[in-house]
C-alpha cells in the first residue's frame, strides 16, 4: 500500500501525465494480479467459499484504499491547482475501502467459527456485480466527458487517472471472483 501510494503521489508531483498514468496502471495491474493469484491459490487448495470471498473483498478494499490515500495526498500536499471535488472522491473511496475490509472481516469470522453463510455469499456476489456495472459506467463517463486522458492544465487530471485505473482493477478483480463456482 505504501509503495503504491508513494508511486502515485510522487509521479503526480512531477506533473507528467504519461508518467502518472504509467504509475497508476502498474499499481492497478499489480494489485489485480495479486488478487487473481490469491483467488486461484485458494480455489486450488479447496478453501471454503468465505475464505475466497474474504480474499476478494480484501483486495477490493486495497484498491479503494489506494485510491483514497492517493487522492488525499495529491490534492492536499502535492498539486497547487485546486480540484474542488477531490474530497468527495476521497470520502467515496475511503467508505468503499472500509466497507470492503469490514465485509472481509465478517467472512473471516464466519470461517473461524466453522460456518459458511449462503446469504452472505449471495450478498458478496451481488456486490461484485454492482461494482462491475459501476466501474463500467465510471470508465465510460470518463471518455464521454473527455476526462481521460487529461492534461495537467486541468486540476482533476491525477484524480481521473486514479479513478480510471482503479475502476479497471475493481472490475477485473470482481470479474475474476465471479468466474468460478467458488465465489463471493
């Protein structure tokens, strides 16, 4: 998390959109590949459904937390141009991170108690589907509104890079979670 956030924040400070896009893409790709690898490892080892779902929720929380911390640091401490909406994205990302981690913890508690709640599994599946749709809408809106890619003359350029690649990571992790029978 620290490396991902630092890479994103430091490249924003260089005011080079292509470098920042590269950093965001690498962070999103790394988290996605780790999530998919962990998901597959758990499936191959015959882990309980709630252990697999917990892993998925944790990685989703990691992406959301990376977005929240990066936006906070960039718009409070790095960029001089004011993006009035940055705090709304920070709050949304932070809320999603906390919710994902809380869901992961709930699944871990069930697993530790030797239980598996089918309703909780169903809720997890629905949340993954909702996130896929939400991320698709977010990505499409960035292109429709001509907000990605964006030049540094626009205050929201760094936030849009984080949003775009974070959305791709969330969608990819959610799709991977839904592709197998052992999913949440």
